[in-house]
C-alpha cells in the first residue's frame, strides 16, 4: 500500500528548472510591460482627466490575441486607482473589469456591477431597475466609474449596452461612467450602429503583434524571474519566440511554449531547457494554442472556419498539401457556411461580410487565399486551410454541434 504523504514529500523535493512557475503562466500580469510604452502613454493621456473629476472619452483597444491589451489596461487602471487613494486632490475612481464571454448582455453587465457595488444580489430585478441603481450609485458616491468590457464583440446586444452606459452621463449631475472596450476582432467596429461607433470609439488604440525580437525580450524577463539560474538555453528562448512570431506575434503563445518546455525538462529530469524541449512543447500545446485562438473568434466567423474545415476534410485533406491539394472555391465555402448558419438558427451574413471574414481568418494565419487565374471559369477566391483540419474539427464540432 502506498504512503500518500510520503509520495507528496518526494514530489515536492524533486529538482526543477522552475524558480516560480506562476511567473511563466500566460495569465500572469507583470508590473512592467515591455514594448507598450506608446500605448500606455496614450491610455494615461485619455484617463488622467478623470482624476480631476472630468468625464473622459470612451476608449477602444483592439489587436490580435496576446498583444497585451488586457494586461496593459489592467496595470494602468490599478496604478490609477492607487494614485487616486494616495492623493487628496484626486477624485474618487472606481474601475471594473468585465469578461463579456461570461457577461454577454446589457442586463448581465449592469447586474454584475450593482451586485458588486452594493454587495447585494439583484438577480430577477428589471432592466430599468438595475440601470437606475447603477446610475444612483455613481451619483450618490460622486465617482468616476471606468468599465472595461473585454471581448466586447461577444455582447449580444452591444449597441444597446454601449448606448445605455454612455447615456447615463446625460442624467448624472455628479460622477461619470466611461467605457474601455477591448476586442481581438479588427472588423468588429465596422458592424456597429453609427451612433454606437461614435460613442465607443471616441479614442482608438491599436496593439500590434510582437515581433521575434520583442518576444525574445519578453521571454528573457520571464526566464529571469520564473526559472532557476542557467536553466534555460538562449537558443530555446529564441526558438520559442520565433515560433510565436511566425504564428501571430502572440506573447501568450511564446510563454506557453516555454512553460511546457520547462515541464518536459522536469519530466525528463533535465537540468536545462533546450531547443528539443521547445520543439516537443510545440507538438503538445498546438491544440491549446489553436483552441485559444478559435474561442476568441465571433460566432459567425467560427461558422465560416467550420465550413472550410468540413469541406477540406471531405476532400480527404487534413493538412496543408502541396500544389493544388485541398483548395476550395469561395462559392462552395459560402454555401456550406450558409447551411451551417441556418442549422444553428442564425441569419447568414451577406457575401460582402463573408469576404471580410475570409480576410480576417487569413490575418490570423488560419487560411490562405488567392484570386483564381487562368483555367478557372470566372474570377473566384481560392481558399486553403492553414491548420490541421482534424484538430479544428475536434475544437469546433462540440461548440457548433453538427
């Protein structure tokens, strides 16, 4: 019979390349954010008037996954709240963070706020009631409420939500409500109602992907704090950075690769992480990386990707092949997308929006497209899947349920 306590003792005594594994988590937010000084300056310039009791412009941050949008705004707002508490000449600031994947309607967003602010559960109360309670709290306490709506494109009634939150300022004699919207979807703002777009995008800020050099510097910072001295080979850092830069410039991908490489090194009782560990890590985390990318896509975009995946599989092509293998015509993809959307009870987008969705999927490196040349009747867009169809099917089928 095994001695469980002794097994625990043995496990925690094992040598490890890690000094502080939490530092190498993709969810860890460092105090210093390399290569985001310009974005930080812009955000501070926009938010600073709130410390003087002034209404600030709403802010919209967008860029690909892993470009530092959420980390940057969280760090800046944390420091802003600290400053407001330290100085008597600063107005009261309250900042909130909402993940719109979990709170995806106007009602849920406002309800979450009043439940947290009043420390009371208001589930079941009407939409107008919770809205009035939020406005009442801001006015009574004379606060500048800054609401961060992460993945704002996932809000089902986003036009109503933005309008309601910004309209509150017309009724407030004291205090204010401002929005910071964050989205990975670069096409999102084009679908907004003009009134919503003008309200939300008073100030816009783009977060570009990191290049290989920047990713290397970011990883070096994590290595210094998260790993024991001389336990990570420089070439391993360079390879993880190169892989992530090649994929999409995603810092979380680079960090995840290094984390998994460290775990592999520990499993093999190695004293140093090498390029081989990073290569092996890439094989194991590829599905996790793809899952993370797909899960951030809007619903309709997932339908388009699923249509491409199904058609590619039906032609017995599970990965990118040479020459003309696995090439699809945009017309057949649209027809399959149309069918999937109808099965899901959703209204398919127009051909114009469909083409923009293809552009976005190509931007993320999930597909490759080209305009047909000689030998193809008429002009069409040729599409080729850029990732493993089997892995995509395993991710998308449970989500879409076909």
